[in-house]
């Protein structure tokens, strides 16, 4: 009997000793995963001293929109920080010169935003896509709508109009094509009064591309209006998100 008990105790001891390395390996694996995720997040956040392709993309967008005048060299220096702060102030963000989630979202850099949000670049539910996902006819029509509706607005204000169109395309409450949204009955004044037929300028084209590429200064709005000329009581009851130029953007 004692021999049997001794054998049983030895078996349990061996099993326990085998389990310890396995448990340690699992702990190490979880620790490595957490470390990798933390490293990815730290890499995704850009600040003075950061370098790489993400910095280049931030510089490229800020330069295109008039905030940055330096070289697109992938080095986050004082000039880039100054441009980021100016962009943040213009878009109502915390002006700390650090490119994190909110600034990425305003820049339309969705993959970088998702990295900070713990999502894969393709896991965003917005289906944001890019200008390359649309036809030249879509781009032309979008530019025409932006020019007709907002040619007197700032560049950001023109992109915002395009962003509303894109947000409607992605919304189940509206048609799922750019042409369907723009030509939906009663949707846009410029369609009703014929201004949609005006030839767009290069600024409108650029704004259309930026909206298609994901820049959304409205943070997801589906409506906008000019309170000085709007006549529908219904639109004034929509929740205001931001005001850009003469337009109120709402959800």
C-alpha cells in the first residue's frame, strides 16, 4: 500500500513539475503579446523626435492643407510640431503637438487610429475606403458638389462637405453611392438650383480626394446647413457637432 502511495505521490510531483514550465510559457506568451501591443501603441503615437513613414504621411497631409511648409522627410521636428498644433487648434483638438487618436481621426489616417484603438487596419466598421476605391466619375461629381455647395468656404470647410457626402454613403439611412447621395431628392440646394453643373476648380478636386481618403473634419456628421439662409425648422433640431465657416455640421 505504501509503495502504491509513493508511486502516486511521485506521479503527482512529476505532473506538477511539468506544469510549471507550461504555465511559465503561457505567462511569457501573454507578457510578450502585451509588450508587443504596448510597443505598437507607443510607435503609433507621434511626437517631436519620431521618425518614419507615418511622420511623412502626417507631413504630407499638413503640407497639402497649408499647415506645414517644411520638407516631407519623415522627421518630426519643431516645424512639424508647430504645424500639428496649428491643425489641432483649427479642428478644436487639444493643441499639444502630439499625434494621437483624435488627431489621427481628424487627419483621416484611419489605419493609425485603429492601431491606437486596438483594432486591425481593416477592422473599422466605417468602411472608409480611399479615393482609389471610387471612379473618376465619382471624384468629378464629388468635386462638383463641393464647388457648388462650398466654394466660398475654407479648404477644411470644403473637405467637410465632402465628408458629409461620404458619411451618408456609409450610412444605412441614405443611398450607398456618391451619385445616389448627391442626387437624392431635396438633399442639396446646389442640385435643385442647378449650381451642381458648374465646373469645379482644383481646390474642389483636392477636397474631394481628401474626403474620399478619410479626412472628416465633421467627426461623422450627416447634415450641414447655413443658419443664415436655412428655412427648414427640422434641420435646426439636429444635434450640432461643429461649426466650420458658415456651416453648422450636425448628426
